[in-house]
């Protein structure tokens, strides 16, 4: 199997439609990268977090980024569930993110995600970042839209556990939802772990729709 190394990345842009999307989709991958890369700089951009969810999103992001002072947390105020009607404004938000620097990797939602807000962010990431590695993350949900990812990140057991612990600790407003439980997150880790023969049995997975080989001279 050809392996893929993310440890030389220095700048990441992570976009999430809602307060907890980034953590659910790539929390384990981020914890692994942050542990290995002290000078990693992350732009953590959440498009919508109404009411108490903004405080939850900020506290959670700060827990990830506390030792990475160069990173930034940006929480916008777009209307949840109505992103398709806010296309122009969200596009302008992406242009602003683009002006802030040139990320090595852009993490966004899965193109075929059935949540309309997620799809808007996926489409606009591709629309805005034209010469970048874009990795799309997945979120297990009622709609039943899981696909067949093609890039896997095996997770150390302690990292998988910490990701879930941070989710349950910081997003109290979500814990009344039937799906927001530790076993939901663990189940998807386990499925993706089986698919990539992860030594720990756990993994997160992404869609690498397009990659360019640039041989070093
Ligand atoms: Zn979401």
C-alpha cells in the first residue's frame, strides 16, 4: 500500500459548517498532527454557531490549539440550515480565508454529504482553492450518506479516546441528540480502522479527490 505523509505540513485550513463538525470529522487527525508538529499553524473556521454553540466551538478549538499560538479561530454567523441561500456571502468569507495565507492542506466537508450546509462548504472550498490539496472529511448522520473514502489516518487509541472525550466535554448542547454519543464516534473509527488495517483498529478517513505528484529535484 502506498503511504501518505502529512507530517511535513505546516499550515492547515479547516472549515466546518457547524460548531462541532471539524472535531467530529478530523479531531483525531488534528490531535495526531498537533502532537507531532509543534510549529503547525491552523486556521480553524466555523461558518455557523448560533447562541451558546459559539462558546462551545471556541472552547473546543482552544483545547486543541492551546499550544499553537500562531493558529486562529474564526467563527462566522451564517444562518444554519440555509447555506444555499447565503452562497454569495459564504463565497466572500472563503475569499477572506484565502487572503489570509496559503494552506498546505484544506480540510472541508465531503462533496456528497447530504447536509446542504456541508455541501456548500465543500463546493466553495473547491471553488476557492484552485491549486491546493483538499481533503474531505465525513460525518455519520441520519441521512445515511457514508461513502467509500480513499485516504485513511490510523489513530492511536489514546488519541481516539481524547477526541471523543473532548467532544462530549465541550458540546454539552448536543448531548441530548440521539446520535451524539461516544459509541457513534467510536463505531465509525472502528469501521474505518478495519478498512485500513489500522494497528489500533481505529482510524479516520477522508476523500482525496485529486492529488498531484511533484517529484523533488
Ligand atoms: Zn454540520
